[in-house]
C-alpha cells in the first residue's frame, strides 16, 4: 500500500477541523512582539509625576484563530503591582490597529485602556488619554523595535497633542 503525504492544513480540513490561516500582512507586523520579554525603565521626574523605576514582564502569543496578539503583563511601577491582559489586532473594517488592555490588579477593571495604534515600520505608537488633577491629558506609548530581541519604549504626555513630554523611558529584551 502506498502512503500519500497530505499537507497538515488539508488533514485538519478532512478531519473536520477548521484550517488556520496565516496572519494577514498587517497582523504579521505584530508578530515581532511574540515571546517573553522583560522591560526595565525609569519614570522621570516631571510636572506629571515623580521619579521611580519600573519592570514589566510581558508574555505574548497569537490567539488560536491568529487574529489577535494576546499578551499578559506583570508590571511593577515603583513598588506597585499592575497585572493586565493586552490584546492587539488589526481591524479590517476601519483599517486600523487597536490595543486593548484589561486590568486584573493594580488598576480599576471598569475602565480598560483602549487605544488606536499606529504601526510604521519598526515603530508602534499607542494613543490614549489620562486624567491628572481633573484634566484630561493626551498620552502616547512609543515602542521602537531595534531588532527582533530588543525594543526601546517611552511614554509621553501632552496637553495639546503637539508638544510631548517624556515621562517614562525604558528598554525591553526578549528572553
């Protein structure tokens, strides 16, 4: 009897399982973040906050349908623990990247961080808002991937959306 080798995707279809498609070119750009990362950084003394240090432990992988990048975070901000789940994706309806962060510890669960995200080459920018002293400030988190294993990050605040002050700066390394 002669054996016929079938592609794995076809075997899944014949067995009744859905075939998993490769991520779209837009989603593929997010793949650089898969894996386990450790970030170390500093909160800079500014009009927006006190100086301090922080550490992030990030673990990212694709969802089973390859449409969402799912990342868990265990962060320590100057001694305060924040644990969250982040989901990044590309939406084909509005042709935009989106970032969603849900908090389990260290921040209220009623207000997840939702941000439109720009991806330009090896730079990702998440745009959001923060309240400080009752005033709404613009915030952006800029990730600049230096390689597949190293990324620089900075968090910036603006009152007007044009003039940005860096309030946090750090670097991540893939483990």
